[in-house]
C-alpha cells in the first residue's frame, strides 16, 4: 500500500512515518510547499495542528491535488467537534484524534469501507460532487459552531454539482457513492439533497424550482450543528431529553440563517418546517396542511426516505422498497398524491 504523509512539523512527519515504514511504501513531505506529485498514492495521512492559520491556508492550497487521492486520513490535535468538522471541510475522508496508535492508523488505512479507486482513474462526477458537497456541509457546520459567516454561495454551488451528477448518472449511482464514502450528518444531507433533486426532476420541475429545492436541502439540517454528537449519533432509542434536544434543530437552523445574505424566505421556511406534518403532529410549530408549502412537502418526503436508507456504523441500509412502504404508511401526515408520485423515485430511479 502506498501512503503519502504530510505534516506541519518534522516531528509530526517522522512520528507518522515511523508507524508506517514497515508495512507501507511511504513517501512524505512538509505541509508548507507540499506538492503531492506522485500519481500512485493510494492514501494520504495529514498530521497537523488545525488551530494554526498558516496550516489551514497551506492545506487549502493543496486541497485540489489532495482530493485526487481516494483515502485522506487527518490526524488532528484536538478531540473537538470543531476540529473534526474543519478536517472534513479541508478534504478529509477519515479523521482520527491524537494520540493515534500504530494499530489504529494501520487499521484505518487497511479498512475497506472506501474501496480503493485505481489512482490513475479520474474521480467520477458523482464522487467529485459528493466530496464538494461534504466539504461544504462540514464548513457550514463549523461556521455555526464557531460563529463565523456561512458560505451560502459555496453551498449552492455544491448543490448544483449534485444536481448535475443526478441528472447525468441517476439517483442509484448517487446513493451508492454517498453511502460508501461519507459518514453521519454529511451523508444524510447529501442523500436528502440527491433524493430531493431527483424527486423534482421526476415531477418535471423547472430548473429554477430544482435550484430552490437543492438549496433548501443543503441547509435543511444546519441546526444540528448545535446538537451534541453523542445525541445525533446515538444508536437506538432516544430518551425524552435527547429527543427534545434533536427537535430544537429546525428552529435553531432558522435562527442561525435569518439575516444571512443569499438565504431566501423559502429556504428559511424549509429549514424551519421540514418536520411538520399535514395533520399538525409535527414540530416546531405544529403547522397544518394549508400552511405547509409545496417545496417543504417534497423536502419532508425526501428527508424521511433518506434517513431510512442511510448507512450508519450501527445500522445497515434499509432496502428502498421497505423505506417506501414506511412512507406509504404515514397516511394523513404526508401528501398522498406526492407520496404516490415518489414511488418511481423510491423504487426505480
Ligand atoms: Fe431535520
Ligand atoms: Fe434531515
């Protein structure tokens, strides 16, 4: 296995190289001025302190070359959610907080969850769109946590790449790419965006409407940035307190985005109301049928479907047909004719 190590100090470089030299073909260079020239790298390991501004700029400078490498493991100095998000925003596919043992690192490198792509093979449009989308969602989440401005244009641009990929390669390819390469909340947001776009296309929506849909989908769960990961990623049932915490995310997302340039009233409405049901049993406002906009109804169906079919470490993907049956069973909550129209997207596309 060929591994390229990039570090912000010589000490970090030699620590990582020392762990890998016996089992891998290792090359290395200092982050400042790194070129990542070799075409045969299968994995890259970045060991750097992401609190240093120069480090972030240097990583941004090499990010285009770095994303050509299929597996990108970042070893981060702080065990915080912000540092993790920052690493994903800078192009990581896997993040390990220091101190990392030799065994952990080798295990992560050997792990087959992201099947290696032949390095000579260019990334597919779908993989590129998924990488850009995940990076944009991660950077939005880190902006919410740190109070930095949210890059609305980057999120919309990532959404448009996802829409292009769906239009070109279809939904099934998108689901496979995203479920194989991305984890947790990014995976969910990428799946919702893809499903919503495909639903819009199948309904014959105009380009402008599809644009509205993917923009709303990219931002819909941004309020989850304020929900602790232990709750978000908890396998199994949530207790009342945890459920109440999760249910704050639509209103939090709405508050965070209000007043942000580029965020339309429609996006705000979708962020706040994507968990409302037609019978008034949803949250946070208990809206009823007439007050829920069409775009929100489409997003809600896409959101539930995506949540059911996503892969988590504790949960395999539910078959699409089973997920669709669950939607069919939500009579009174979701719009019947829309769920009927969704059949094609859920089962065939
Ligand atoms: Fe949500
Ligand atoms: Fe969601």
